[in-house]
């Protein structure tokens, strides 16, 4: 099954900019299965490196900065830790506009122009200042790609218009309830005259259109066995080499799968991107993962493969560590 991207209109591969300064990739359809979304992400990664050309610095290894702007979600999906409030409760905690300003400024100082993914552990549209936060990131990161994952429950014509005026490039709308949702959002986006959105369908298949995992051991998921986790021992993981995860309070977690928040490696409200990306805790974890050593927590409980993306970043950082000046 496939869903229209936008009223069957053919859309270009690059939206809102040339290939040299944006890495948004669109296609006419997106299927309900996880493989099509993986292909979409791989194409984004390929374009990221193609437009980089020659690597200008080690921070080019950061493909994505995932930003969690709120600790609230209005849904409780069965595959998410928030399904059990005793495990992962809702909390009325939000990234502030001032905090977003500082974080975005630090990324701008690092000349970051990759992808900002407003996603994380909550529903970003529940942050009362989310539009202003998008505006701050766009101001400091004029050539970065700004994406947002949402369940769409708070989307209105006015809100969509404000988000794109603030500088958002792409909305991923996750559909959980049925085909009628697509019809609703088709109409809504047609009214706003934008085709800068994609659907992710989670209701049509048993695996919810996802590569299901145990969120680094925070939840037990049917189909994830202890043997699946043990089988990953000895296999390098690329996540901490290509993705930076920034929490609502500026804390940077070593991995976006660290739902237990076991390893905070720095804070972008207080430190530069370089100091956080190559902090002592981050370096220690990476050196283990380069060897395929997943014995530390939460990696020893995590069922995520970790090698589907980020190989160029992994190689770049590994080479950086192996150089004579960075062996400490």
C-alpha cells in the first residue's frame, strides 16, 4: 500500500533550495513498510556527503542533530516507553526559546549545515513555544535542513502555515489510526498549499512500519529476544558517530536510543559543539564501540543494530582518533 505525498503531484528531489545547500529528499509516494523509509533516509545520507564534497573538518561527521523540545506526549503507542507511565511518565518540561537560541547559536558557530530533526522523546507540537524555537534554529542555521516528526494531532491550517514561515522544511506526519487520517491531512495540506510533508504509516502492518526495538532495554518488546541483543556483541554501532541528541534542557545524550538517559556527555547551553562531540565521556564510549564492545550499559541491553546508517561518519571519527594528535 502507498499513500500520496501531495495530491499525486510530482515533487522534485530537492525542496526549498539547490542540492548545494539543502538535503531534503522527497518522492511521489511513501509506502507503509519500514524498508521504504530506510531507503529514503539512505538517500538523504548520500546527498549529505555528496553536497559536502571534500570534508572540511571533523564536525562534518555530524549528519543529524536530533532535538527533543518537550517531555510531553498526548499518545501512548505500544512500541514506545511512554505506553507505561511508570516507566516513562509525561512531565511538563519544555525547551525554552532562550535555550533554543543558545543551542542554535552554538551549532551556527560550528558552521553546522546538516539536518535538524525535531523528534526525540515527546510530541514537539506540545511545546507552547515550538514555532519560536524553529525560528531560532532557522536564524542561526540558514542552510541546515529543519524537519519535524509529529503525530499531527495538533496540526491546523494556521499552525502549519506558521511552522513553514518560521523556517521548517519538512513535516513527517505519523499516522496511527487508519486511512481516513491520510484523507484528513491531504485536505489540510492542500489548504496550506504545501507539499513539504511525508506520511509514515504505523497502523497497516504488525510491526507498525518500524524496525522495532527495546529502546536500549527500557521496554520489553514482543519479538525482541535476549539472543538478539547478545548477537550484536562484537558489532560496531554508528549512532554516536553521526547523530547528536540534544534534550530539552540542553543535555546531550551519547545516543538517541538512550531513553534511560544513562550517559549525558555534555550540555550545549554551556559548551561548544566541538567540546561536547569530543568530550571525554563520548570519546570513551566511541572507542569501545569501534571495537564492537557493547558491554557497557545501556548498550548491553540494546537491540538496535546501529550500522544501517552513518558508516562514513564512523570512518571519519575513527580516523580522527587514530591520528597522532588525538590518541588521548
